[in-house]
């Protein structure tokens, strides 16, 4: 009798899985879409990382001399992610002025990062490594291009949310957009840190 009572407090395994599935399906459509997007992008960058590690084992691979500006670019992207997190926190407490400041700073810093990446491309283009067609250079261009394009895609969502904020939309109406931008930026920051660390270590 006591055993039956004890077991009655423990959810069945199937019930737990069902609740977990319903929790995912009950997400708002934009948040569910973001999760699917992040899953797909994760697979893409995992494939790139695996290809990088495999290709560097070939005899003609020579380590890339990373442009010094990448350090500054990384710091700028970190600041951008911090600014978005601040905007998200302020949105949760309805501080519209701080939300505008943090959200604007995040977008501008992201633009600075992208310009910095283009400058890094220019530096590499004028080096001997580029002229020798080093495979590591091709991977650098590929990774930074794909990463940059995903940031540009994020900026499209950022512009749309910024316009709504500027037009006086209530915080409640843009809170989800701000939160999703923050999650997306944190994700792309993590991706960049992993690949940058990989380039530095090889």
C-alpha cells in the first residue's frame, strides 16, 4: 500500500516525455522557429569545425597568421552581446530608456564588428599566405563569411525591433523580440569564440 502511494508521486517515464514535448510545442511560434534555426546553424558550424580539423592534417596545411584586429573584433562582439543582455534585463523591468540605449549600442557594435572583419580580410589579402593559396586562408574566409552573414540576418531582426521601439511600441510588444535577439547574439558569440580559439590553437 505504501509502495503504491510512493510510486504515485513519481511521474511515469512516458508522461515526462509527453510533458516535455508539449512544453516545446507550446512555445510561441517565433521562439520555436528560433530554436529550429539555432539547431540547424549548430549542425552547420559543427560540420565546418570538423572539416577544419580534418583538413589541417594534410601536408600542405600551414597555420594562418591571424590579423591582430581579430582581438579587437572579438572584444567588440562581446560588448555587443553584453549590451543586448542589458537591454533584455531592462525590458523585463519596463525601463524603456535603458532598453533603447542597450539595443542601439548592440546594433552599432555589431556593425563595427562586421567592418572589422572586412578589414581582417583586407589584411590577409595582402599577405604572402594569400598569394600562396594556403588552405587555412580559405577556411578563414569561409567561416568568417558564414558567421558574418548570420549576424547580418540578425541585424535585419534588430532593425525591425528597433523601428517598433522608436515608434513608441509598448515594452510588452517588443520584449520577445529583444529576448530572441539576445539569445541569437549570445549563440553567435559562442560560435565565434570557439572558431577563433580553434584558429589560435592551430
